[in-house]
């Protein structure tokens, strides 16, 4: 399986390096998921960057995370990233647990940010205030439903709902009443319909298909088309060797991100580690 995962990463690296030069830095780590322990970067109108270093504790102390949690400070001290370092290590926050529209709204899921062993005894109101302060946001929209079987993160938003241009929300939907996700994702869909933009308008909702169930040694894996990666000029989107659903997902993602090339990356190996493309990547300012 390691060879399969390596091949997937190499394919992804080739696609990225075809557009931007790569700086390869080796760092000791506990796991694959750079999205959750990496800096969360704020960029101002002049292009200045603030590198927010939040605490990563293995998704609520489920897994060892000491090596992962030390990477940001080390690569900053080594000059591998550019920007102002901001110590936020007194607050647990994973990059995959939030989405921003860049216009003052943060989206997140209550099942993750209010989960045990994250930031207790902070209340929901206190956590929301911290998010708005640190991320320079005006409001937080909480999604109260949605969870993929096999997901270790307690319901990261990047597996469920993504923000696209023109006030568009792409979300995972399920139309199969026999699927164990059906009821919860229907509730999530109904809640998304109630959300309004800062201007009071409904969001444009685009439903991405739910993959057919994928199992590894009898365990269902959290395969999702929402976990795509936006990069310069392109979107790398996960595929799962389900040609009809893969094609539909790529089409919908491409329409929502008009002007970007959509490149499918086979993620059947990565999903065995319970994540996908967005989870294992994090963008940083150019050196």
C-alpha cells in the first residue's frame, strides 16, 4: 500500500510542479495530513502574510501528534516559509475544519469544533469569538449535520462542504435511502438552504455525488469528492475508479471553478488512510 500512496503523491507533485517550482523539505511527522497541522495563512491587500500556528492534537487526542505539531515552528525558523509568525498554540484548530469565503464568513461544523478534547471548557460562543478574532472574520456559520463513516476528524468541513466563487457551496449529497449517510446528509442539505450571504441572498448550492461505498478490510472508508485541492490555474479532484460518479463530480467542480483546469487524481490509495487530496496538502506563501 505504501507504494500505491507514494505513486499517488508523485502524480500530484508532478501536476503541481508543472505549474509552480517545488521546494522539497523533509520533516519528521506522525502522519500524512498537512492540512490539519500546517499554518493557516491570512493574506492582506498588500500581499503580506500572517502565519497562524494553531495547536494540532491528533483530532481530539485520538493519535500521537507531537512531531506534526512542531513542524510549523521548525520550518519557519529554517526560513522555509514567508510571513509573520503568529503563536496561536493555546487553541486547537485544524485547517480541514474551516472554510472561508474570503469576504468575512467562516464555515465550520459543530460536531468537530465542539467535539471532546479540542477546546473544552470553552463554549460555542467563546469558540466563535476566537475564530472571528484570529481569522479576522465577521461571522461564523455552523453546520450541525454531516459526518462520513470512517472519518477520524469528527466531521471536517472539507469532506462535506466547499466554497466556490459567486457564493457557491458545493456539498456532498446522498439520494440512496439505504445508505447510512442518507438521513444526516439530507438534514445538512436542508440547513444549507437556510444560509444567507452577507447581502442576505441564498447561496447557490451544487450537490456533488456520494461515492458508492468503498471498503478496506471490512471497514467503510470516508471517500468524498468534496476534498479537492484548488491551486494556481487548476483544481486537483479526487477520483475513486467509479467512472460515472467521477465524471459527474469533475464536471460539477469544473463548472463551479470556471477558468481552472480540473485534473482527476486517483485517491483509492490515500483514502485507505482516511483522507484525500485536500487533507494531505496546505498552501503557503511563496518564498
